[in-house]
C-alpha cells in the first residue's frame, strides 16, 4: 500500500514545515520533548544528518518528506503483512509510525490488535502514544485523536 492524500495531509498538518527563515529557507530545531536530540527539519525529518545549524530550502524539505514518508509506508505495509487494512487505517498507522519510529510501531499493541482484527482496540491504542520524555504533550494528544479518527473512518 501507499500512503494516500488524507495521510499526507494529516502528517503535514501536525509536523508543519517549521522554523521558516526570512529568506524562505528552514532551520533545524530541537525536539520539543527533549530540547535536543533528535533534531528535526522541514516536515518532521530526523536522522543522523539533521543537526543544529542545518538549513534547507523548501524543495529539500518537500523532497525529504516524500522520500521519508514513502519509506515509512513501505515499512508499515510490511509490518501489517496480509492483515485486512483500509486506506484510512493504513494512513493513520503511517502517520503514527512517522512520528514514533518503526521500532516502536512494530512492537506496539496497536499493530498487534490491528493484525488480530480488533480495530476498536487498535483505534484506542493511538491515545497511548501522547508522551515525549515521559510528559503528556498537548500536541501529541491532538495528533493521536486525529489519527484515531482517521483510522476509524
């Protein structure tokens, strides 16, 4: 499966393309939960190449997002395997994985419940992932509610 427009819209609405400079380029910024690592740029892109002081153009932000979200979609599809999955469910799970990482997603109760066909139980599991650095984050709480709503559509 590939991520659909609803999934892309959801991710971009919560990630934003943040830290725009007056010249239209973007600065890397620290994780809001830790105040440091992982550093982020553009549409929520992280990785070993993202560090303090990094500056990207809008095109670099958009290109990295497209490549990154395609990788997450491929990995979520592999994790879901042959389990029956709607486009909305898939999009919501890609959004979650994009935010929490594939390791956390692959080991999640949400994925286990989805694969077992317990869709209500899986939808309820989105709310579990609303913390950063052991602190409940209002933005993550809103994002998880939006993901659960998309999943349940």
